[in-house]
């Protein structure tokens, strides 16, 4: 985990980074052998995070620095993410209740609200945009339409770093933000 923590702090991938992540991912059943170890993973993942490195989708094995300020936020009830200039100035953010599937270390993402500059604008989002982003949809809605709900599988979390794999197979590494992103993103705490 030290290789991953160092990369998340610096924002610079090392030559060993992909292999370090894959070792944890491949050995997840040993790293998280029971429900309580997976619950601890969720608790470590709670907080505000800045996306620093990602492989992109598919079979890419190369981590690249993320050139914009992108964040994720996870608490006991909600998952949120978005983009901004920095952690004090958030331009666009999404928020909704998550569904944690502890057995699989998976978080299903639900989007209920859209914010521009920390102001809720959900009711003003045109239907074609809301439909495209899955606004108000739940996993059962995706299943009925024959598509897959947006989700992440958590690989690991420490006090410094959070790693997850998306539906396209891409791996993302976040670094923990020192302050709560919710006031800047959602005008709340």
C-alpha cells in the first residue's frame, strides 16, 4: 500500500504502481476475507477525495495524472462527485444515495441531484440530459432496460488513498482531501 499512498500523495505514478494495485485486487478475498473486513473498507472510504491518477477504461495498464480537479465524496448515505477549479470552487457536482453491496465491495451509484456552483439545479435539468446521466434512476431501472447501473468496485482504502475499478475496467486512485468538500459542492456539511 505504500507505493499506492506515495503515488496518490505526489500525483505521479511510479513504474511499480499498476502491479501494486493488481496485487491487492487479485488477492481481495484474502485482504477482505469476511463481512467485517469489507465493512472496515467502507468506513475508510468515507470522506472527500481528489482524483489524481487513472488508467482509463479497457485494458490500459498505465496510470496517468488527471489534469482537472475532479472529486468524489462518500458518507454513510450518499455518494457525490464532480469537477471544479479547486476544492473551494466546484463548478458541477452530482449527488445521490449509494447502495453498498458489501459482499462484492461494490457501490451502486444513484444520481438524484445536480448542482452548479453549489446551487441545486435538478429541477432545471432538461429531460434529455437527465436521462443521459441517469438522473433519478435506480439499479432496477437499468436492469429493466437491459443496461448496467453505474458502479465502482473498491480495491482498497487507507487514510491517504482510495482505489476503485469502474464498470469499463479502468482503475482510479484518489487522495484524501484535508477538508470536507460538501460545503463547496453542495452548500451543505
